[in-house]
């Protein structure tokens, strides 16, 4: 399917479930060039998506992350992971290494 464009600063392609999950994702992530250099953050906080994704990658549970960043909700973590997934989906990936 072709990606859909939304009237929102962050795009979301149609491979996400329709309805509530997409709306939750769109509503919870924002980017403002005047805050943290435009890095995508959880709305209402200055917590970057990258911090949440790195925390998950380091093995922290959702409860660990929420304990560390008390202003976050479980839905914020889901939104951050969905945003990261969409970002990777949108990127061009190039193989690195020795040339044949």
C-alpha cells in the first residue's frame, strides 16, 4: 500500500492498524525545532523517542522506564516504539562492509 499523508508534523504509513493505535501514535509524538533541536519527543515532555527506544534495547521493562520517567505512560512507550519502527521503515538501508 502507498503511504498515507496526514495533516500532522509526523507521517504514519498505512501498515499500522487502522483506528486507535494510529491515532494514539500520532497524538503522542511531536517535533519542534526549538525544543531539543527538533528531535521527536513524547508530547508534554522533553523525553526523546530515542531515549525510550534505547532503554528498551538495553533490556529495561516498560515498568522500569515508567519508574525512571514518571511522566510517561505505557501508551507513550508504545508510541515511541511505533515511531521508531516507522522511521526505520522509511529509511534506505545500505549494506556496509568489504566490497567484492
